[in-house]
C-alpha cells in the first residue's frame, strides 16, 4: 500500500506472514500530511491481509536479507524453527503464538520517567492570559529552540523534569506562570532506537525499535530464542555493562514483570544457550520439557509443571539420568525432593497410585443401602456394617450369609455366618479391608414364583404369584371371562413335588375343577381354594357357544354374497337354495368350490416346500417363489348335488368355503409339454388327441399320458392297458396338462409338477393334492 502526502509517494512495508512494524517517522509524516489516526490504523490493518512486500524510504526490511538495520517485525513466526508445544521446551511458544503479541503499543500516555533524547518530539501547550501551541523535535545536540526564549537543553531529562524547565524558561517571557498562565508539556512523536540482538535468538541482528520498547518487545521482534536458546538467562547490556537479566519463567509462572526493562539506544541483548533441559511425564499437570538453571531442584521442577494431579503417587519420584557410559535411575523419596538437583537430559516420571482400596468394605443383598463403605474404628465389624447400611430389609435369607475375603496370596475364601445371630447381637465378626458381605434375599434363593391363566379369558398371561391368591383373583388379573367361557368348569392343574421322595411316580399333576358364575362368584369351595406357585388355571370353551361362520357364493346365482351357516352340516344344495338358485346363464357342470386353507394345512405345505428346497436334487425349488393361495380347490359335481340333495356329491360345507358358479366357457386349454400351449374351441365329441394336435403335439421328453383338470376342480388321468390308451372325457372349460418324463434320479419332482402349468388352477390343484395326501 502506498500513502501519498505532499506529492511525495512513500512506500510502507507490509508482509503477510511477517507483518512489518511501521517506522514511527513514517507515521508522523502521514499525520503531518493531514491523515487522521483512524485512516492510518485502517491502512495498517488492511495491509496485514495483503500480499505485497514493498520497500520503505531508504532501507529494505525483509527478514533473511543480509542487512543489520531492520524495521522491527510486529509479529514473527519462524518457519522451520517452530517446534510443537508438545516437543519444545516450556515457554518457547510464547514468542511464536499468533494469539499472543509483545509488539510495542504507541497509543499510551507518556510515562513520567520517560527520558528524552534526540529525535523525540515534545508538544508545548500554553493557555490562560497567554496562548501558545508548538511542536518541537529535540535536535541531535539535545535541545529545542523556542521563539523569544532561545535554546532549551532537554537531552536526558524526564517528561516531568522537562515540563519544569520549560515553565521556568517561559516564565521569563510571559510571567504569571501557574497563576494566570498555564503550561503543559507532553510527548509527541517518539524517536527510534537501535537495539542489537545476539546469541541464541531466531533472527539475530540490529533492530529499529520505538524508544518505548522493552526487553520483551525486542525478543518478540527477533522471533524469540532458537532451539538451544535459554529463556532463563537473557542478558541486557548498556554501555558495555550488564544492567538486567530476564528470566521468562518468572513472567510465565510467577507473573513478575520487573526485569522487563525499557530499552535505550544501542542496547545489547544476548541470549545464552540453555544450561539443562529436563523432561517430565506422568501424573503432573504439564507433561513438558522444562529448562532448569544451576541450583534448581526437583521441587522447583514440580512447581513449574503446575503440581501433581490428584491420582499421582507422591511418596517417591523416578529420575533417569544419562551419566557417563550408561544410564542411571534414581528413586527420590518425598523428603528429598527439595534437595535433589537435576542435570541436563534428565527424565522425570511421576507414577499413579495403585488402583486398589486400603479401607473399603462392600455389602450387598438384603440391606437398605447396599454399596461401598469405609473401614474405620466405627465400622470394623459385621453388625456395624449392617447398621451403617441402615439395617436389613426384612426379606433376608436369615439362616446364612457369607463374607468373601481376599487372602495374602490374592486368592479368595468364603466365610459363612448366621444372619440371625449377627442381628440379635449373639455373635459378631471383625472385618478386614476389601471384605465383601453378601446377605441373600429369600427371592435370591428360589426360582421366580408365578401362576398361569389361559383359555377363555380376555388376557391369558403368566402372572407373578402373590400369597393368599384365589382363582377369582387370577381370573380378574386375566381381565375377566370371554363370552365363549364355560361357567360350568374351571380347571386348575397343580405341580406334584416331594423333594424327599425316593421313588418314581407316574402322576405328574393334581387336577381340580370348579364351577363359576358370570359375575365371578365361585362356589364356597373354590372361593377358599388358595393358589400355590406354578398353578395353571384353564377356563374351557362352552360347548353351547358357537361363533358365527359364513360361506359365500359368487357368479351366476340370483343373490350372490356371504351367507351365515345357521346350523352345522349345511350342504352345497342348501347354499344354492339360499342364493335363489342358478341363473339361466350358469354353467352348473363347471361350478367349483374353493376352501379356505387352515393354519395347520398352510404350515404343512410350507414344511414340505422347505424340504424340497433343502434337497440336493435338481428338483429343489425356492419356497419364496411360490405364492401359496389362501384357498385351494375342492372337486365337486354341483349338477349331481342339486339333482340329489343330501347325497355324497352334495358335500358338507366348511366355514369360509366359496362356491363359484361360472358362465359357460367354450374353450379347452392345453398346457405343459406341448409345442404350442394355447386354448382351442371345445367341440362336442372331439377327443383329446385332436386338441393335442391343435397345440403342435408333444414336446421331446413329454410323457404321453396327459391328464385333465375340469372347471369343477376334479382331475382325470389317461389310463393305459398294454398298447391301448383310454383318454379322459373333454368338457368345456377344462385344461389338458401334458407332463414331462421322469428324471433319471427318480420320479417326477415337485419342480416338474409345478412347471407343467403356468395357471393358478393347476398350481392350486397341486396344493390340493398335497393337502389330501397329508390327511
């Protein structure tokens, strides 16, 4: 960034990673050109985000160039010389942190002890009877010249001394100073000084600093000390004499700032190499490397770490030292920490305490407050520990408790005791550290008691056993009886147990039966019958209760839909009669019946399919690929059933049955192992071979014994005798299925049977056959 004032372009130095401090002379020139302090601050702030590196008037200020006169960097972060805080000695990061700066601050009141020198600017304000405002710079000879007064020598004076001298000289001109006329002298622009940095600093050289800079400012400007530089022994020389020694640890740990002296022109700062670096790890608050000076002890090191953590073992500390030919190890007792001197390269380790208790007692079980307790003079016996746990709960297993004690070889032994004698005071038992007392409850010593309610209750369940329970109580917890419950019989089954028996008994349970009323009023015998653990109560279904069951009829009937079975044993003819009879368009001969598959039948089918799936033969199929229908077909002859009601053809209906009365279907479907599966027109009197020829004939490998599935669900197969085949009759709407020949491994497999047809009718037929085979 370039600031132009009075036609003179002066380049100011700004660096991105190393932000250069602006020369105070340039700031004063900018103010003289009429720029405000806010404009200057904004220019400086904006430059810190820029990427240009310019040159100032008359000198180059880039770090790393071979010059000795530098404008001070405000912030310096060495590249390769930065050491991570975990590895660097404690304190080195103070000069490389971006969040901590020791750059000089200019917007501050002039210290009263500030000593003036050549280049400083003073401001003289006179008001009252006379008025005057003048800004004068001290000449190289150390003086200023006031109009009408003459030269005034100020070099080496403080601000307060300067003000008194100026007042004295002005009093000769104006008179009445201090009564009618008042004078104030302040510092304007400060001078720059040259400070030499030598020794183990990151960037040694000569630095241009403001005259208010301190020792810390100079160190920060030079990037701090390098990796072998000392933070404990930084010397300040003035006129070839040592005037101060800075210990950074005093500032970091003790907060002392006295040795941070203000610098003067041509001061020399020398950083010496460190004396000793000592690493600390373990149970201290700062695990770091610390710089130690001659005479400091292990106690001082612990203080620098911030002290021990709460779990530190402090009775002795381990110190490892590289001494001569081999390493040595020292175990420093607590009493010797203050006198044990450390050397360069020592490693200190603070161990943690043993994770065991020296005075712990544990009690658990049938007490009000189980847990851990202190072993003390007040609690060192079993009775005292029980009292400390607020006593027994009342459900204790009183005949026996136990103490688990660790022996000296870290094995354990069990010591039994009688709970009753301890609580009564008849006996007691002294405890040792880490004893664990266990007083079991009566529930710990037995299996969980329960009763079972099942059958015709609203919520069959396994219930927790309660003393004095009756049958009525158990039924109440089962949310009462269902409408289907039998009031004439409630059955209770009780376990037979005889723990002292020496022989086998065939009897496994005692059975009791009771009558019950709708309002759960039991007979007198039942109301006094007390439930025991593990009793099973069963409420039977009333034989006089039947839930409504319905069947349905769809298709060509007058009134299709669902019909409730008014009595058991209703037949096909009864259902057709309820539906108003068949329509004129109905094809009675093709009527079929679909029966709802029960859960038991479905489970059997799925089990068979799983067996087929697990088979290693080529017939194995995927159960998931089969969609087992909710219904399966039942072969019927509705025409014969209607002609002879009550006959064998007039079958008895089952709940969920669906009668389908279709319209006339004038085609015959041919499927399976034929060249062209299709549907052809049914012609009365035409035989099976004619229909097979219309489908292209048999495939290679076809088994030439087709079978027919009729619309009513019945199946007819081809009969063979010698070389004569007797084909089934062909009716309208039927399906001719040609199977494949058996595989070499055996008969026709399940996969082949299902593969013979792609229709739902044939698949349902297979399922129906499987159900019939399972019955």
